[in-house]
C-alpha cells in the first residue's frame, strides 16, 4: 500500500520550481486526537502520544518489548510507517502539531538496513532526517504504532466554502474501505441524511433545509458485518468574494485607478441590536460593548469568536478586507461605520497562509494593508456572524432633479438567488411602488420620499431595507444674479438676463417664487454651527416623515440664494438671519467623499471642506 507516498509532505512553501511546495500533491493529512493516542485517518494507523514518547530512551530490544507489552496489534513502526509522520514544513519537531509529545531527536524503526544487517533505520524528528544506526549500541526514543487494518472513516478536514459554491463531501480518503458497503452523511443541524461515498449539496438552504453558517456533517461507514465507523467534518459557509464593493476611493490620482472607474456595489451599513449589518455582503459584524479590545494569538482569536454567545466566528481574509475604505486611513474604515470603531492596528482573519506554515492573514486598518504574520503573534479581533443569509438592499440615498425618473433597484441585495419576491412601498404616502427588483417612477414632485424594499426568501424569511430619495430643484429657471453694474463686456451686469428675484414670507419660511423652494430664516441660521452630519440631522428633524420636510439643500439650491450685487452678506435682505460665513450644502465632493460643498455668504464663494468642520446651516423644503 502506498501509505507514505500518497500523503502530502506538509511543505506548502515552494523554494524552487518542481519541489514539494510547488506541487503539493498527495492525500491531505487528517488526524484525530484521542487519550494518549492520535489516529491517522488517511493511513488508518493509530500512534502512541503520551509522556513516554519523549521522556526516556531505550535500546532497540527494549523498544520492541515496550511496544509489544502495550497489547495486541501494538508494535515498533517500520521506516515507511514512521516517516509518514514527518511534516517537512515543521522543525523542532518536524511533525504535525496535534502530536503533544515529540523529542527533537532520533526514533527507532524496526527496518533493518539492507547493506548491513547490524544496522537499523532511525528518523530524527528535529528536521525529519532518516539515517541508520547500530542495533547493538545506543538508546533512542520510541513511538509505538497500532495496526489492525480495520476501516477508519475520513470525512476530510474542516473547510470553508463560499456561499455561492457547492459543499463537496467525500469519503474517498478513508482507510481500509474494501469491506465497506454503505456511506451515509448526516447534517447534524437539520438531521437530513444523504447517501453516497461522495456527495455535492446545493443550494445551502431552501424552504426545508438550512446549510448556512457553521455546519457539521457526520460520515457513517458500514461494513459487511454491520459494524459502523464514523468521522465528522465542519463546513463553514463564508461570504463569496465575487461581491465587489466600491473601494471608497473617490479622488483619482491617475487614469484608470479606482476613483476613475468607481465600480462595484456602493457601501451601505445598518445598525442592528446584534451588530453592524453590511447590506452589500450580508455580513453581520460584532459591534457591541463586548467587542474585545485585547490583542491575542490567532488561535485565541478563533476561540474568542467561537465562544461568544450566538453564532460568531473569525472572518476570512476576504470578508475582513471588505471593510477597508481606501479613501481613509488611521483607520481605513468609513467614518461612523461602527459604534465601537476599528483601531488603526492589525486584525486577525481565519485565513491561513498557503505559503508559510503557522502563518495567517491579517488586515491592518491603519492604511488597509494585508499581510501574513506568525500565528503566535498578537493582534486585535473583530468577529462576524456565521449565519450569512440573503438581505434586502434598497440602495444608497439618491438626489434626483425634478422631471427625471427615479430608479429603485434591489439588484444589489446579497443572496439574490434565494429571493423569491420584491415589494416596494412609499412609506410616506403608504402606497405600493412596485413588485420587481427594479422599479422606475416618473413625475415625482419635489420633496423627500422614503421607499421601503421588502424581500421574501424562498424559505419564507423576510427582510426590509429603506432608501431616501430627494427630488430637488432642477435649475431649469435661471435667476438674475442681481449684478447691475457692468465691469467688462459680456458680464452679468452687461446682459442682466434671467428671471427677476422674488421672495415672499409664506409656508413657514421665505419662499423663492422663481425656484419654488421655501427657505428657513430663524435665529439658529446665524447663531448655531454644525458639522456636516449635524447639519443634516438638524434639518431632518423639522419634523420627520411629512412629504415637505425640511432638509439640507444641495449645492445648486443653496447657490440660488447668492445675490452678487451684495456682500457681507451676499444675500437678499429679506433674510434677516444670515452671517458672512460658510453654510453647508448636502452635496459631497466627488473628489473626496470626506468633504462637502459649502457657500460662504460673505461674497458668495463656493468651495469644499471636511465634513468635520463646523459651519452654519439654512434648511430648505419644497413650496
């Protein structure tokens, strides 16, 4: 039997073309830890693993006697058998970490050297080297083997599977299966049973069965005598990396960079009681006061997430990197995304390096860099919910000019393959807007609209998401600038074109009869200052959920108030609460999403500034 050659050597890093790390062929090692022993599920061998393995040395005869005294089927291993334990990616000792007791020294085999019968083969587990030694001289360590050729079930090693893929289960690498007559796989979470040596399961969940999150499948093999042999594999369904989110970069530094194209699914997050929901990926992130601020090793990070109440786990590299916003740094995460923010430090992912043993991928949220580090290093952790499901995604906030169609799209709802129906409704007017993934609405008048998308999955579960659409002034009417003096040919004072400026006190504010916009004019407009976020909130709660609610104006709308015949302030004198300082607009900068447009009413100049700056605010609503 090709028990040694069929096993992977354990080397995953390639040092030269065509070495073991280059090909990585062979059967995947799969061990199970028992009391004082380790079972190799590929070869069927059972190995001694107790304190005697590395506590004392023995002569060759003492080693043979020691193993035979352990009971029937126990003996000293052959050279080929013992060498099957060597993991060439490890050293000091060069053996899988599941073995607790191993000395960095020579171990006896029972294979005589064919060129000199007085010598026997030995294996040094410091580096996995094989050599011969005299049968008569010296003492070495011993690890006994148990071999009885009984079947050993092998369900495979635990694995991650993308949500859009297929769960493939195979018992093909089980040991000693010539007398096996049946194979059954039981999904422990649902109780569903599948038959076959190898099976594929798709989809992960439907109206009756659920395969999302963390799944346990138990393989049961039955032989001709009716005896059964079992093994269990854990399959974790993870986010599919095919979902490409926008990187967050809005400023273009070179042609064809991310900001040049701005492709991908727009970022959208919803705060839930349990955590932060990413509506682009359907990932639910831990965002509570229990979120760990401690740095820990990779294994400690995995255990920390697993032991949290609920179904939490450590995220994959792809999942964790989906949080990176490349327009930001220190930390490289969208502002105000988490209630308990990410630090500008490295965070563990569950993804191990494929090139370096005992290394795993980290994401450093100082600048969003990804790299591997030793699993013994200490980094931060942010857990993710294991149960990925489809979610409604109504899209991001829209500003649409009056007369243009409003397009509502739920196409970016993650897990759309499992969504059975879409239902759009106007929350303010309490009407149905459409029953397809994409709905086009025409002839909406100016104002704020709140649309709700409700999705129903094929298993009956529902989810909701809303989107705000603001229909704004479309600039089809050009007002006079009010400049009456001409300083050069063809300037505003030369032509004096446009509609005459006309304001009236009405509708709870000052109404511009040209644009139809009603403007706030209260002491707070000159006395209070807000960040851009605070300015939006100030206008939003004027009150909420009425069709003509107050809101922060767009840059174009705010600029219609500039009176170029005036300065300090450059606004019609009907407005009594204006200072010669900057006022926020709702329009973000297209060059840098961290900035927004503001207008300084000292002279009517327009520019961008950080949304964290404090400026004045004047709210607007439809007439």
